[in-house]
């Protein structure tokens, strides 16, 4: 299994990634169940930021392997003290 950074995925695979991995926390996408009292944790500034800091598994034919979790490194846009 190969891994690729989200920004290196073809456009169609990027769309598939954002449709498949719905538990990401960006300014553009926060799952409704994650919001409490109007507040939520934002791990990435945007979906593009999420793609830039996330590696995705690929099948042998180069297609996105959606049965394996992706691996992200949050950028914490609202909490810089949490950055590594």
C-alpha cells in the first residue's frame, strides 16, 4: 500500500477524499455532532489545509483506498500553542 499527500491527489480523488473522510474538522467542514454550545474544535484552516497535511492510502492501481484511515497532522489555526 502506498501513501500520498492529499494535495498530490488528482482532483477527482480529492473530491472523493472529502466525501469519504467526513470526520475532519476544518473551518469549512465541522460535523454537526461535534458542535457544542455553538463552539467546535478546528484542526485545519480549510479543506485545502487538511489535504496538504493529510496522507491518504492508495490501492495498487493508484485509486484512493477508502477502507483505511488517513493520517493527518493538525495545523490548529485557532490554537497555535498545540502545534508541534
